[in-house]
């Protein structure tokens, strides 16, 4: 029996599997598809997501294969063009990435598969789950080929039409908006520069009378472009001839050379009311679906997986009580509800009319677990409080320049002790205690954490503050 079976090898399932495997959990990954995903759909990776993935050592590789937030070239019906930059935020010592990264979803999955392979885990494609049963000892999963897989725990990351969710009998509450549809595709084309994300809000009668929005985004480190055409005509379906005709009609010099993928999308806004039933847990689109506006879907799923991964690893290894898994729903359900609201606002607003607050929220920095079951309560004060994001800071360790994010990779839990040593608290996972003043490169670390002498700040495995207190109050048992 495996420790954990992950169903679904998209970004969410791959992230969950990596988080488990790198902590010594025996994990197996099944996917119903014949092979890796080929499309670019979830092409926007938000800064906070890069921070979460940095802990497993893949952020730099993702950045090398993507491009940070291109300027938008807005084309008018009269042939004029206007360039718009939505996010002018710049990195600083506490925030290494400040803008969203454009990288096709298939490339993100490739990087995550390679990282998972480093842990000795390969994806089993063509394994379609048809049913599951569970008891106090584990879960038995039935496959379409007649086989059965047994595991102590199952993570359902098998998308919006999740078989795992249906087998659990969890409702998928929400609604479908038939009037909001997208034609999608990845194409190679000529006639446009690749330094801009090209958009048309008045593209003419492209899709009957229902055309609302047309976008062509160059995909870094590839020859392809992602095409999105918003419309409200239920009779129109994406196909190679349709995409060729619509794109070629944009301007005399624009011509499609090849269509790599094509597909359709309609707006579903739905979410579960519980992420867990017994030994089975849901993550990503299996738990929530919403508008792609703001690039929140893949990012929310990865955040689910990171939140779940360290908790399930601790429980599977016997280092934590099973009740720790109850905090997964308690922390992530409000986040998913907030994302549904944000993406709904963005759907109703033209891309270039987003407010600074909406741009900031899409980056993921607004997410916190304050007031949640794992946010050890304290009084308000300077610096991040329990449940808040733990910022980065430059460090010097053994004479070499580094940063806090890099040092956090060495252990699940990181304890920052300011003004002197502190004992290592007992926590469910590996723990490192850092003498904050001895390794700080300058005053950024103290300032970023609002720390004073004697403060001890504990950072969770998923990069949020667990607690902050005086050194004398740190428990070792």
C-alpha cells in the first residue's frame, strides 16, 4: 500500500506529489490522459506562487523559461494602438518577484515533472479512476482497466470534472454562465511583434454578433502564441479553420502558420463546501473553478497543494495527529471563496481597466491565514503576524551571499531568533534555528519582520508565519 495516491498530473497534482515525496512519503501519481498536457491555458504564474515553488527549488528554472508581465498593446478599430502597463511593481529585498510570469502551462508541468522525477516518481498515464472505497485503514481505487490501487490517503487533483469528487458525493455548488465563452488555442503566426500582449476590444463581427474580446499572447521560449476570443455565441466551436479565419482577419499582415491546439471554455463558477472526506482530500480545480480573469486558477491550485503537502506528509509519517488535516479546509476554503469573488470582478472589467488593488490581489500577496486554526494568536504589532506571508531578506551564511528563501529550503520549519539564541521548538517536521543577527546581511531582516531583541519568529513549511513570541516562551516539548 502506498502512503498517498495523487489522482491528476496537472500543476496541482504534481506540486502535491513533490511536496510529499521530498519529505519521504511514498507517493504514486495517476492521470487519465494518454500523456502530458500540450496546451498553454494556465499561462500566468503569480509572484506568490513563485515564492511557494521556490521552496522546492524550481522557481529559478521557471523564471528562465518565462517572461515577466508583457506590456499590453491595445489595438483600436481604427488601426491605432496604445501600450498599457498594468503592473509597475519592482522586486525588492523582501520580494524577489513582483510581477506575474508568463509561461505556458505545459512548460510549468514539464518543470514540475522533472522535479518529481528527481524524487524517483514517474507519472502513470492512461490510468483512469472509475471508483473508490475507503475505511479506517485506507482507500481502494478502481481503475478503468480493471486494476485496483490501494493507498493510505488519496489526493484528488483531477480537474473540474473530478471523478474523485463525484465518488465522494461532495456537491459542487455554483452556476454556469452560458453567455461567457472563450475560443482557445495555441498557434504559430506571422505579422505581430513578440514584445507585447496584443488585445482588441472592438474586433468587429468576428464571432457573429457576440465577439467581446480578442487576445494574442506570445509564449516565451516557444514559437507559439496563445489565442483567446471571448464571445457569447453557443453555436461557435473552436477548430483549426475557425481560428485561422478569425486571426487572419485581424490585419493584412497577420497570418497563421500552424495551429497547435484548440479548445472551448465556458464560465463555471463553482466550489465545494469541504475539501476532505475521511482519507480523501481535494485540491485545485477539483475543489473550485472560476473565471480565468486574473490568472488565478492554476495559482490557487498550487497554493492548495503546498498547504496540503506538508500537513499530509506529517500525518502520513506519524509526526502529527490526523486533526491537522482539518486545518486544510479551514484555511483554504475562505481563500477559494475570495478568489471566486476576485475573478468574477475581473471578468466584468476590461483587462486594462483593473484597479491597482485588483492588480495587487492577483499577485497573491493578499492571501493570509490570520485568525485561522494554525495562526497562534498574538497582539497586533510591527511586522508580519501569525498567518501572514513570511518575507524574504538578504543573508550572509558561511561567508556567502544568500537569502532567507534559499535558506528555508534546508528544513520544513525555520525559526528566526533575534538578539540571541533560542531553543528549537518541537514541530511536525524538520526544524532549523537561525541566529538572525549573525546571518543578516544588513538591516532588512529585522525591518522586514518588525523584530526586536528577544523576538522568536517561527515560519511554517509553506512560507507563512506560525508564531512570534519572546525567546523565553518558546516551548521545546
